[in-house]
């Protein structure tokens, strides 16, 4: 693939181009009797965990969600289950079909040669977890890093991309990175196709990199309520290993020395330059961290401990 020139002014245009498929709700706000925290008045419960992390369970864009009240970051609860992880023969054939139909803009033999990086396909067991609805935005990151500046995003509602300051965020973030098994499970959302939308060739209209417009964000969600999976390059907890040989059958990250795994990245190269950037939107595409990446944090599902109503 040829190299993209950067993010540019995609954020505002993305919000305008994204197809509106759901109507986002506007909810009344109530004030909790302590700490001055504002939360929607329809919340089912507020939970202060033993760790001091406070969560609010509410409805966001018509779906259940958990909001981390100090930062405002919205998480979706992903159910546990098993799935076939990796780039399957059926998916490779789907890419060949796109190529035969003239959907490939360049020579994509390199993609097929690199397919071994996402193989062998195996069944993986995943426990329930929370994952952020979309990658952290610049505004959300500033909750933990008040002086954070982003050279890629056009607005505070745009995806934050980290270079040398990634460790600074991870050192203060009260969450963890997803394992790449958790990331792919969340991206597939029960599907076995190239993307959660099917085996068709993805296009630029499926990218989302700014989350100011909740209708656009809702329209980009998969069946787990997760938006923009594959748009930004998202870093995972796993160390990069160029295959799945001897990988665990559960969702634990693979550890060791070296760069981490990155998933997604099709919006990093916007506007597309005719180099088949759509391949970066595939649920199984994986590569190693190089220059910058976004963060979509993960947390354990909150318990009923200390619930307030």
C-alpha cells in the first residue's frame, strides 16, 4: 500500500458525510446529591466501586451503555462468547471477488501474501467486558492529560492519536487496552464477514473520525453499539507476533518485548489515495505499531457493589 499523507481536515467532513441511520436521544439531566456530578435523570443505577471508579448505567442512542462519570467516556457492555478469530478462507475469497469485480485500485497481492499474519484461524473464548463506544477523543484525553495537544485532530471531538505521549496516557488511564482478541470480537459483533456490514467493498463513507454529531456516531455503530471500528488505527495490549500459531484460545493478550499490535487505520490515510486503503477496515486486518495510534479503552463489567439508586 502507498503511504498516506496524514489526517488533514477529515474530521469535520466525516461528520457531514456519515449516513444518518438512528436518531440520538436528548435526555434530561439530574444532579446527584453528592460530588456535584450531573447524570441523566433516567439512569437505572449509579455505582461507586471499591476502586473509587464511578459508573452510570443509561441509554445512549437507543442502546444500554455505561458512562464513566468523571471523564464522560461511554462504554458498551460486550457479551461473552466464542468466535472464529483471524482471516478466514471465505474472507480471502470475498476479497478476491472484490478484485475480480474491479473493486481493487492497485495490486493487492501483498495483502494475500500477508494473510498468514492473521492465521491460522482459531476459535477463541471471550469473557464479558466493557469497551469504549468509540476511540478516545481529544477532549476526553484532556480529562487525564490536561495539557494534551493533538497534531492530527481538527477539533476536540476528533479522535486523539498518540505518538510519544502514548505512555503518558496509559500511565494515568484507569482502564486497560483491549487484547486483540477482544478488539476483533467487538469489531465483528457476531459476524464472520469482511466487516460487520458484510462482504462488500468498504468505502470512505463508512469512516468516522469525529464524534460531535451523535446521529453520525449512532449510524456508524455495529450490533454491539460500537462506532468507527477500523477507522482509526487502535492499539491493543498484545505484543506484535506475525501469526496466530500457538496463540491462546482465550482472549488473553500475548506478552513480550517489542511493538504492540494495531487494528484498523483506514481514516488515518484520509482522503484515500487509490491504494486500497479499504483493506484497513476489515475486521481481521492487523499490523504492528509504527508511528501513532488511537486508544479505545476496556474495563471490567461493573458489579452491584455499592450501588445507589
